C-alpha cells in the first residue's frame, strides 16, 4: 500500500513562447515510513514534482496524470480540500531558510500557526506545543525563545525552524526540497541528521530532493534520477549505486565532488556532461538525453525509451544502458 | 532601539535647523522692505526708520535670524502686521480646522487606498484590478481643485446635501462642523489615495512572490489568509514611506483646497499672508509646516520599527 503514488504525471507551463513541458510522464510510489531521494540537476523537474504534490504549482501550470495520496487523486481536489491536506498530511521544507520564514513574525508564531490553522488550537496551547517542537529540532529553551525573529538566527537554525513548522501537525509525508543547498557544510550534515532522526522509526515518509548524489546515498532507501522532466533511472539506492545503468546517472556521478570517497578514488578529476538540457518548448521526439549521451545510437532518436526492469526494484529508461557494476 | 531613536531624533533637529535657515534666507532675498509695505509709499522717512528699528530690521541679518530662532524655541512667534495679533493666536485659531481636515484626508485616503491596492494585487489582471488601476490613473491625472469643484457641483449644488464652503466651527456642534469639512477632505484625499493604492498594489504583488508566502501556503493557509497574514504587513513598509512623503503634498493641497472651499485654515492664512507680504506670518507658518512634515516623517521612521523587527535591533542568538 503506497502513501503517495504518481502515475504519468505530466506538467506543462503556459509561457509566452507556447507550452513548455517541465514534467513528462513521471511515475513513482512511496510507502508510509519509506524514504525516496530524487536527484538531478537544476531544472530537471525535481522541485516541480514537489510543488505538484503540494498543489502549489504556478498558476500557468497544467497537469495531467494522477497524484494519489492516501487514496485521493490530488489533481481532482479543490483548493479547500488541498488546504486541509497541506501542512497537515503533507508538509514541506524549503531550500532557502533565509527567505522561507516571514521576517516580521516571531518563530514561535510561525511554528504555532499551522497548529492553530489545522487544529483550531488557541494561542496559548499552540505556542506551548511550538516550544516542544523547537526543542525537538534542536532549538532548546530558554536560549531559543519563541519570541525571536528569523533575522536573529543563523541559516542552520532557521532551517530547524522550518523543519519544526513542517513537523507541527505530524504529517504523513515530509517533502524536503534541497533542504541543505543554502547551508554551510557543517550545518548541512546537522540538518540531514535531524531529518533522518525525525523520520526514523516513524510512519512519516520522506521525499528528499537534492542535486547531490551523496545526500541520496546517505539518507534514502530508494532513489529516482530525473533528467529534463523524465525519470531516467530508479531503484533501491544501494542497488542503483552498485550498478548505475543510465549514462546520465554515471555522468552525474562522475561530475560529483567530494563525500563519495567510499565509491570514488581520491584524486579523481571531476567530469562534465557535454551539451545542454533540451529546451522545454522544443523537446526531442526520442530520448531527451540523446543529444548529450556518449552511447547514443540511431534507435534512440525516433521515440522515447520505455522503462525496463534490470533486476526487480531497479529500472532504467534507456535502450543502451551500462551493464555491470559502477566502475570505481 | 534607543540608538535608532536617538539617531532619528538628531536627524530631525538638524533638518529643522537647516529648514529654518533656508526659510530665513529666502525671506531675506525677497525684494521689498516690509516696513515700507506696511506704511505705504507716502510714509515719512523718520516714521519708516522708527518702524524699522521697532521691527529690528536695522540689525544685521544673523542677529535677526538668531532672534527669530530664539523666538521659535521659546514659543514667541512674533506679531502679524495685518491682523494685529500674535502669530500664535492666528495659528491657534486655524489649527482647529486644518489639523482635523488633514487627519480626515489621511484617514480617508488610507482606508480607501490600502484595501483597493490589496484587492487589485490579489486579483491581478482581472476585472477588479483593471478597474482599480483605471480609477487610480484618473485620480492621479486630475488635480484636486478640479475634484473640489466637481464635488461642490454634485453634493452642494445638485443634491444639496453638503455645504459648498465655509466652516461652521466646532462650537456649532461636532456633526455640523464635520459636514463642512467632508467635501474638502475628500477632494484632498482622492489624488493621494490614487497614488497610495498603486503603491500598495505593486508592493503587495512583490511580497506575494516571496518565499515566506509560499511557506504559509505550504502550511495550509488559504490564499486569502496568506495574503492578509503574511503578505500585507510586509508590503506596508513602502506604503508607509509614501504616506510620510505624501504628507507634504497634503499640506500644499490644503492651501488650494481651503481657498476653493473658503475655509479659514492655515493654508488660507499662508496664502493671504503671502499676498499681503505679512512676512513674519509667512516665515513662521512655513517653518511650522516644515516642522510638521519632518515630525510626521520621524513618526514614519518609528512606524518602520513597529512593522519590521529587523530595524529594532536585537542581536543574534549565539
């Protein structure tokens, strides 16, 4: 039984230059208590996927397909029903803790706000629970008074506040959209450890979006590699890392700096993937990665590759995948 | 916070000092001898000299400036030649009209402009937005004295529900007095409200695009709740700035509007004083108006600190 199930989710944006496809038939399942990492470069559709699940896509976005969450198709729900889910059953941690908090409201108010909104709690009770939440995310009293304003906290501390806000109503799904990208290295590790701690042993599912393969490797049981709005490769994280099959996944690994020492030899030079991501207004007929792929062949160009199962739990959308173990 | 306050207070005093110097200098370079104007062209030379001595005009300019400044600080504003009473009495008599008028205009313009601006931003590019933007364009383009005449034609001449001009005085009762100020206040407020509504709209649009509004929506807040609880307060900071700046235009507007409506207020007094070269009155009134603008902008600075905790200081948690 999955908690969240995307089926062929396609999102197009109406732009002055015509419709732009930002997500193309994205499907995946996430069970309660499980963790899924979504990895890919900027503009690959990771954040769009998150916003689609939240129902917070820009007004110009058009969706097709299904987003089933707790047996309801979110795409058919009205705004009122979505408001009842957002923050209550699905919560989100954003990339930029510097701007995600309202600068003119106290952190106590902002953490308590969801509780008051969803549970109709009074100010006093909500703020008492906000104190416990702040404590839980590593902002103990009395040092981190709820009367502080965001500008009085560091980036890592603010991200803890954002996490406290997300946890407030005990959601079934936590979406973390690049939660550590804007933070310095030491805060990154602390925030990831905090996310792991609050999801571990609970029924809360985690959807962790990142451009960093190392973050996926360390924090999620399953993973999804996205490229230009499509799913390139998916599977159990250990399995995908052991036998990366899609040329894009291998390219991404070769381009990753640091923190993968257990996989990569020291002193390796970082590689780049030549070429550009295809224009979302003018996507190629065939494989979206064909223009940059070192293994491209004639049969890649006429139509997009279907997904094929390599071993149970590891699938790749490529006609000519790499075989065997990921070279080290 | 105390430092912020002190800094602003210091700026306020310096601005006032510079303003007083400017006002004095402008009056100095103005051609014409006030004593000669009072006595007329056929005055005898010794009478003129006596009056000049009485008025202190024979002393050097810096001495007269300091005397005037000292008078301002101690509350001795001098005596009007044309009215034969002290400037204080003139001001005290008229401020009971001008201050309520200005307040009414500010309140009217604010309660009109802010909801309209927020509405236009929330319904961007929809009918309500286009309507608000169209009306504000008109409000900005049309000068307030024309509005005043239009309002008189409609409410005083055509429907005859409000008086066309004059001031009943507060002795006549609260409502009759208020009634005579209603049309002038509306005429003053409309052009200001038009500008303010536009500023509010663009400011709210900007804050609606901020990440924290999206965060509020991610918490489950409805569009409307996110707008009012998270976007509007942040959007008010530039709006308050414009309100402070508009205050000086409001005072300038009262000079015209009080003339259109025959209101015996400060605006009309300053107009008449200039026409009659009653320079003491002009000097005192201009510095008084300048002071009120500076004080209002000081209050605006304080309001920033209320709206934005970042300006209140308060250090990092270590």
